[in-house]
């Protein structure tokens, strides 16, 4: 079965510690399961991406914001961004 998602929200985070880069993330709704998921275009070494199946878009947005805050803390210790296409 083909996986189809609806992009519910697109967010951007910027002004990270020790970095001039920004990161884009999306909250998507899986049309097969109805669950909400997060997609990110960049990650920081040592920080786990939000990978849950969330019941609401707000839960997924909160997970994405928590992920970026964790990235900011890791960058304070000189970690490195790893960018990829989403």
C-alpha cells in the first residue's frame, strides 16, 4: 500500500546556539492510520528525532519543538548539524 501523508503544519526554527542555520520541520497526518508524525530536514548528532505516532497535531508540534530545544542544547557543546531532504 502506498503511504500518503497530508502536510498539516510546517515550522521553522532558527537562532540556534553556535550555528547560523535554521531547520524546517513538518507535522504530517498519515492518511492510512490517521496518526500524526514529524519530519525534519536536519538533525544534530546525538539527538533522537521525534519518531512517535501522535494522536493530535498539537502533540506532534510539541514533540518537534522539544526536538529543536534538545538540538540547541547539543549545539552548545559544539555538536554538528546533519542536513538532508525531507
